[in-house]
C-alpha cells in the first residue's frame, strides 16, 4: 500500500502499461492477494539480513567499547567489568556509529531486494518477472550484463542514506530512551548516572522505547524513502539506470510543483507499521542477546 501511495502520480511505460492513476491500471484491479505482492524477496531474506545486520552492529559495538574503556581513566565503575557491559555503559556515539556501519554494509544486499519488491508492488508482477524486467531494463535487446546489474542499484545513494543514517537513528534513539527511562526509574541524578544498567527494564517498557524509535526513524527518513520509491517506479520507463543525482532533481521538482507535503505522502501507513514492528524486533533482539551472553 505504501509503495503505491508514494508513487501514485508516476506513469508507467506507454507500451501496454497504462498510467498508474488510470482506472485500468494495476492499482485499480487490486485483490486481497495483490496486497501481498512483493512479499517473496523479503520473506526469503529477512532472517539472513537481520542476522547479518545485528551481527555487524554488535561486533563493531564491542570493538568501540574496548577502545572507550582503554581511553577512560580507571575508576570504580569499570573495575570487575562483565562481558555484557558494553550493552549498558558504552557511549551513545558508539551505538550510532556501529548501527551506521551495519546499515551501510547490508545496504549492498538490500538495494536489489527493495527494487524488486517495489516493482512487484506497483506492477503486481511475480518475483521472477520483476527480477527479469529489472535486469533487462534499457538493454534494447542487446546483452549488457554490467548495465543489468547496475539496474538493481538505481538511486543507490538514496537507499544508502535510508539504510545507514536511518539505522543509526533507529538504534541510537532506542538506546537513548532505554537509558533515560532507567535513570528515571532509579531516580539517579549523580554525575555517573550514565552507568545505570538498562537490563532491569520490563518488556512493555522496552516495547515502548522500541516503538518510539521506529516512529522517530521513519519520520526522519521518510522523504528519502518516497524519493527512493519514485525512482524505482520511474526506472520502469528509463532507458538507463537512474542515479542519486536524479533523485535529488526529482525531490526538487516535487517540492516546486506540489510542495513539501508531497514528500510525506503515505507516511501515516508507514508509521502505523513502523511502531509495532520495532516494538517486536528490538526487545526480541535484547532478550536473545541476553540469553546468549548468559
């Protein structure tokens, strides 16, 4: 639904593909099954991608914490340290940097998945057809393997921004809210209040923090996500792969012609999804990591 709302004004190719806003468009022929268009790619890869994302994030966060404690003066707060201290006592800048790196690393994998999924949702294509059409786009019957692969990285700079900066804000906000909540619960106002552990937070409290982080993240990156979706839709017509610069030009055109509101079309649907999803994913990550660490 979000992909179609975001790209509602984008026209598809004139070759047997009517405009998206016409009554004969794929949107006008939606069925319940069509609402699940594009589910195949994410369903097959979400476990691997999330595992890789969290693995990179956690590993890099450990490394940053080791450097942090080496640079700090030795005091009573870092004596008798535990293996999981980095989860509670590292600087929030470590969290932001580690999550940025993990999002950036996995963006190379998630870009093709996002493009194929969006095209499936817009055109109600099958998984294989979306991959084939994306690969063959702009070839004009001539085999061009390099250009075919490049099509899976349309507007990659915009996608990179969403995955790296978005992930960074996502995890940063989650950890910040957890620590602030832990401070409030302990009533600790000492100079070392940042040493309060978050492990005693209840599951509902973690879910509230996670949901807030998800909403905050999407509110920040949503304009970029709209541009990303529109680039993917425009690539259905394009004779060459669209670039990040094309995304910037598209954003300027949208603001000039439709105002800033156009960059937030479909945000309500996204926020309604982001909160509950984050409320499940992040507390589960915390629980599993605590279990593995013990």
